[in-house]
């Protein structure tokens, strides 16, 4: 079994990419996702680009 260590920045980018994929699969606008998640839309713009 092989393990790959990722930096916190890489983990955050991977997670934000996955969340964007899921948001788009549900056909949610960024504003709708922000309301549902309790996160500011500006944070999503910055981190899910």
C-alpha cells in the first residue's frame, strides 16, 4: 500500500475542486450553494475558481 502526503494547500485545492464538481452536478448557482452551506459567496469565488 502506498501513501502520498499532501500539503494543506493541496488538500484545500482538491477539496474545493470536488465541491465545485458536486455543486455543478446539482445545477446549483454559487449564491445558492453559499446560502445552503453558510459560507460567504466571496469565499467561494476565491477558493472554488
